[in-house]
C-alpha cells in the first residue's frame, strides 16, 4: 500500500510538470499565434528569394527559320523632375530609342515622377545609354518575346501578354508547352546583410518546349504580298489565302486580312487579331460543285457519257434558279467547266438529298478541321430533314451552308489526294532545348470519301476549268493546273441576300498529274468586279507562279540544253 508521503510527492511533481508544460504551451501560443508576424518578418529579412524566369520555347518554320523567341531587352524610363534639361535629354535619347525628339521632350517635361520612354529596346543600346549620361533616365533589363519576321504570320503565331502568357494564335494554344517552368534561388543573410554562401539553394528555370511548324516562311511572304495587293486593288472587306500540301495536309502558308503586327498588337483593334481563315464562315458558291460531281460519280448516278441541257435557268419546286448564260447541250464535264447551275442541280437531284448531305459531310463541310488555332468555327450544314423543297438546288450550288475557308480547301484537297481526306497539319513536332523530339505529329488521314478513280476523273475536269472554262486567268504557262472558281452571295440580317455583296474565290492544285500544292483565295465583298474567275483567279496565278519558281518545279516540255 502506497504511503501518504509518496502520494504527496507524486502529486507535487505532477503539478510541477503540468505547470511547466502549460508554460511551454503558453509560450508557443504567444510566439506562433499572437506574435507570429514579427518573427516571420525577421526570417524574411534574413532569407532572400529571387525568381528566375524561364525562357519561352522557340517557334520555327519547316526550314528551321526562327519565327518567335525570347530576347533580352530594356525598358527605358525617366523621372522628369530629376531631368535638368528635357530638350537636351530628348536630343540625346531620340536616336538611341528611335523615337521622335519632340515627343520625347514632351514626356521628359511632364509634371510627374515617373514615365516610360520606351519598352522593348534592344539590350545592345544599354552601353550607348550609359555613355549618354542623361540624369534622371534609367532602364531595367527584361525578357521580351521577339518575332523576327513580323508582321509576317501574325494571325498564326499570335502574341504574348505582359504576364508572359500566350493570348492568341499558337502562343495561346501551346502556352503550357512554350512557357516552361520558372526557377528561383534562395539564400540567408547575416546580421550585416551579407549573403551566407553555404545557405544558397538554386532551383534553375526550365526553358519551354519548341514548336516546329509546317509553314514555309518564303511561301508565306509570297502569299501576304499577293493578298495585300489584292485587297488594295479590289477594296475587299476581308481576305484569306491558304497554301497547303494536299497529300499530307501540311499548311505551308496562311494569311488573313485585315491583319495586325504582333509586335505591337495593343495598337490594333481586337477585330484585327482574328484569323479569318478559320473563323469567317462563307457560302462557298460554285467551289462546292466538284464535291457534288464526285459524290454523283461515286454513287454511279451519272456517267461521263451523260448529257444535260441548259436553257439559262431551271425550276426547283416553285423557284427559278438562273445560270450565267444558256449553255445549251452539255456533257458531264461541261457542267463543271462552265460552272453550270442548271447541270449541277440536275446531278444533285439524281443523287438525292440524303446521299448529297452524307458526302458533303464526309468531305468535312460543317465540321471543325481540328487545326490547332483558337476560335475555329464549325460552320453549318443542315441535316436533310431540315431541308426545304428548294434546298436540293441551293446546296448543289453552294448555298444554304456556311463553311470556313480552311474547310473548303481541306475538302477540295481530298480530290487532289485521290479521294482521301487529310487533317490539316500546322505543327510537325515538339522538341526540347537540346533539339530532341518529344512529340511528333505525322500526317493524319481522316477517311476515304471517294475512290481514287472518281477523284482522278473530277481532277481532270477541274483542269479543263482552267484551260477552257471560268478559271482561265489562273493559268501558269508551262504547268498543268486544276481549279474551280466560286462566287457566293452574302446573306444579311434575316437571311436575305445583300444586293452587290459577294464572296469571290478560287481554289487550285498544281502541278498535275500529282499535285504538291493547293491554294485557296477568298475575297469578301470586293468592289467592282466580283466573279471569282476575274479577281480571285489572277491572285492564285501570282502565288502559284512564285511557288513553282521558288521550289524549282520544272515546267512541262522544258527544253534542257547540254553544255
């Protein structure tokens, strides 16, 4: 049995331990809860964390030309109240900053304590600024996104915001890959504020991944020059030119107008940032006729020996559909050569609305192509049960549907590719900082729409469109070209067509018999002449001729002299 003395000593010891433990708990509460901010600030004063920004990955064209990269730049600013002589300072700084001297003088004379003189100044200017010795003028180093070919390809590349995040184009879609991972360095300081070497911890930044595109910068230059001239000549509201390889789906060039300069994107309205190749929807007009003809040949509802009579107009239900003129008796190929509305409507009626819809959908109309660019429109191709009694005639001539220019080129490229629809490819591969391939994007077939035999037949008819029909202005001497003109009416509010408003287009493939290039030209609301064969076909001809020379494609029947 425990003695009373032992029990008293145990109770005393327990009370003492409890008191001590309570003191420790109170002290911890006092330090960590009541006064934690004081000690946190003390720790932060002793430890320093410097953020190390990661470089964004580079973007290259198919030939290794740099299209986007990070570079070191300067932001030059001033404290106007410290600048002794604004006029003299402006005179010294203007040639260094490539700015207007008078505008600089006004900024340096402002009644403010801080003003940015210019951002994005090349880092090499730093030495000259130092030698200029202008009191009150300072600069900081920063990393800026640089587009060496700008404004070329601005609608495709997009741009990066102040927070270094991609905001448009490929910069936006592939931001997670391009951005990389920021690093940091931490170290502790002693009581005098000196760095303690043994406390340094470095977490280096990880550079972003690189994109390698299918774009050929030289062809892109040809395309943008031709489009700018066409816009000036026709006074069109908007314009698009796309160049692709119909066999692989590779996009070799893509231009959209109105455009912008991605180095100075803030100076342009957001409307100019749009890529009309993928987010403008149009009625394709007669450019859809080769697809209708291919579907009819594939289903064997027409043959090459069939004939049609065009009196200049035909009736679909209770509506009169006119043709360009009365073509009289025509063979099947003449329907395409003459772009005859009467003939193609007869072909579509034999095919029927269900099969016509199924084939047009098979060609990808009314569906997103999957190109890795933001804002791609789906378009509209209504299901047959939603068609009216007039729809079979309207759809056959490219009406009652809305598609993007890229959809149209992709669909017609399947004819040039032996009936196989290809997914458009813009990015070939992703690489790391050492050039190692991390991910590759090979050409991607979507589906076979028509047989190779059918595709060859339609392509041969499209060649006669250029040599004999509405596309004569697309000819390039010495080369065989297949093409199709298109003139689509523009629908306004309420779905009614706007008088005098048209989409003018031409799509062509070359050189035959094995096309390596496809070119689509679309001009929205050209003034004056508006037929695709008159204003879009010559733009195609200009682009095609320059591509053939650049790529060294020898013309047929070229004389080879031996020396």
